[in-house]
């Protein structure tokens, strides 16, 4: 997926995630889910990393990795896909994946020490 997303030198494939960071994922989740996501982001900034939103975004991309690759989605396809998926994401699954990404990175950093 990295190769596909970085295939253009201007990284336009990544614009689909712009609103995620601009609105703190507000339009991506239902109200119940977004409150859980925000609470986790705020708590993670004190306990894990202030960059937890990046790991949550990574979880969103990796969660749909197979769909993105199978359909060889370009910029407009990615925007359309994530617009159609708005409020239909499994926030518990995404939060679990985001935490796993954080722990994986922490493990790699500790291994390098």
C-alpha cells in the first residue's frame, strides 16, 4: 500500500486524509464512536504519544488495505470510498489497531536501544 500511495511524486493520493486531521475524524465516525476516539486521543497524548491521531489514521488505511489495493484506488476513488464509509467504521477495531501500531513502534524503538 505504501508503494501505491506514494506512486506520484506530489503525494496527491494522501489528500483523502486531509479532513481527518482538519476535523479530528469528526465526519468519519458516529457521535458515540467519535467521542470514544477523541477520549482515546486525549488520553494517549498523556500516556503513549501526542501523535496518536497519526496512528489512528494509519489504522484506518490499513483496515481497508485490501479493498484499496484490490480496486487500485486513485485519489478520487479514495475520497469517494472514505466519504461513503463515513459513520460506518468500527471504531473499536480501529482503536485497537491504532494501539497495536503504537506498541509495534515502541517495540522497534526499544529493540534499537
